[in-house]
C-alpha cells in the first residue's frame, strides 16, 4: 500500500512530466507552439488523446514526440508531432519506437496519419539505435502508402534522416521561413564543398515548392498549415477502400457558368485561365490546389462535383501554353497515382499543345517521365472522365487521360482539335515543297491548315470512330460529368 506522502510525490512527478509536454521552444526569437499544442490545433477541439504520454528517453526527458489520435470534422486521424523541446526533436531509439507505434496503429486501424515535423535528424548519442529506429519509421511509411493517406507538415528544420520520412508520405506542406528540409545543413555543406549557403537556400519552402517539387504547398504560418491539412483531409477517405466523403451537391458559380460558352478563345495560341473554366463546372465551394508554383503548366487540385470529392488534372494555358514537360509529367503522374490509390475519381481537362521539345527536356528524361503519366492513368481504376476543351496534339493527347489509357468517358468541345500535331506544324511538314514554291506562302498555309483542320483534326472524326464518346457544348460539361460520375460510383437512380 502506498502512503499518502508517497502518493503526493507521485502526483507531483506526474504533474511535472505533463507540464514538460507544454514547454515552449522559440527558435530565433520566433514564437511557435509546443508539440502538444500543434497536435491539438490540428484536430477538432477537445478530441486529441495522447498515446503513452509519460514515456521517457531516460534522464527524465520526454520521448521527443507527442503522438496520439483525434478527429478532423468528426473523422479519425492519427497525429505525430515532434517535440523540439527534447534534444531539438532529434530522433532517438525511444522516439522512433513511439512514432512506429503510432504508425502501426494508423495502418492497422485504417486512419490517415499527419506528421508535424520539427527535428534535427537522428540523435547522435543513440548511434546505431537511432539509425535503426529511423529505418523502421521509413519502412512503415512505405507500408502505409498502400493503406492510408499520409501528410507531412514541415514546421521547423528537418535535417538528415528526418527529411526522408516526409519524402515517403503523400503530401508535404511547408511553413514559409520556418520549415526547412535538407540532408546536410549549412555547416556540413561548407565543410564538404566550400559552398556558402543558408538553411533557406539549401532547404527552404521556396526551393522545395517551386524548384525541386519535394514539397507540395507553401503556407505563411503554422495555423495555415493546419487549416490546409484539414481541408486536404476533407477530400480523402480514411483508408484505401474506405467510403468516399460525400457532400451535398452545390451548383457551379453562376457567373462562371454564364461565361463558359465564350471563355475559350478560338485561336489556339491565345491563353486563358483554366481555373475560370473549372469555376463553371465544379461545385462552388472549397478547392485545394497542390504544387501551384511547381510546373505550373499543369494544375493538380481537389474539389467536388455534384458533392463527390474528385481529383482534377488540367492543362493551364496561362503557363507556357499548358505544355507538358518532364517536371509537369512527374507532377501529373504523382497526382493521378494518388487518386487511383484511394479511389478518387479523376477529372481531366485537356488543352495541350504537346510535349516540350529540345535537348534540355530530352536530357531531363521527358520520355521516361511522360511514360510515368501514361502508366498512372492505366493503373488507376477509379472513375476517369476526360474532356478536350480546345486542343490535344500528339503524345500529349494520349497522356492526358485519353480513351486508349482507360478513361471511362471522353468528350470533346465542339470547337476543339485532336490530331498528331497542330494544323500549322502539319501543313509545314506535309506541304513544305508547295509552300516553298508558292507566290503567297502565308495564304496557302492558311488554306491548307483550314483543310487539315476540317479533314483531320475536328472532334467529330474522333466521335464518329467511337474514340471520343460525344462532342458537347461547354455549358453541357457539368451535367454530363455529374451524370457519368453518378453512374460510375453506383449512385445512379436508373
């Protein structure tokens, strides 16, 4: 039997340990939140339950992580939040064990997992035990890929081994001027290469969301990171094979619907904003674009159509004419593959002039990366709906969710063109001798291009062959897509 003084001592120790979970860390004078506060801010008020809150790494120090579960909009989610108050969040053996326990719970029970990352990397004093633990975390990340959505928030520095886990998750959100990801920090880079570079230059959010593509969204604050995460989760099922999150259908934006018939310019070289087209088709509500500043010639976003959560892939004529290159292909393939993995319908809006030619792109492996996009569409078994809104030329037509890659339903707008190449390029190649000999080559080129457009490129030819299911008007797009989606998701009233 424990005496009253001993009970008081136990209570005092327990209280102190729990208070330690709220210790603040304010690097570089910038206020941030504790590990537990971050977890609580992410989930619904009062829903967070911590797993093994009294676990220590020896010497009275905490495990270095706050792990537990809660809900977002009533749906369960597992949270792993690095505790920078303990050894700068460095991953030791005990911390790794706590993270792996949370991962195992999420995988086995079928709940999404969110990692709030703020870590100096593997804990040096733990040696091989830290490395072994990090490897176990990575193995669980990989196993989880086929079971549950994984989201990483980069709230602080993530160095060395701490950077690999985010790279193995589905989506990574970085806080501007606060989060960094790099394998080696400025001091080691200086010693190894002589290069002077700051942590931001080596691994800041601008680098990773615009250039490298390692991260997928840049936000200005931790609060924005939590909001974006909740929004992202609102589109996703809790696990592979789980029920999709169905909302009430909301009509498209009325103004955008009214502008839709005249939105796309007749001339293929004149740009327009694909977002304005999506406004006239999708439900008028929250959308989330991922990787908006990386490879911007392709749009990847989540939205809703007739209440269904959908993934949208679309060329963006406002950025390099909507062309596909190596980076855009990787971005698009990654997005389509994710949607297919979690049974999200894929809506593809096509206005693509082709793949970017030249030695630079060939050197970047555009063939291989373009092939990854082909593979992603073929392997995706969730509903796939595609509409050509203006032009679709060459291999890029195939790559953008074509019928040959398994799209369930394909449409083309009445003024669109589908061909091996655009009329201008085709005429220049097929009639180069006639054009060279012509007294008025420009006039002849226009005449021949008109013939090519009528006899080869017009969408009715594809429809007559059954390759395109129908030629439709812009204002019919939403209703056609919604009806097909209801049928493909077994929600048809027929």
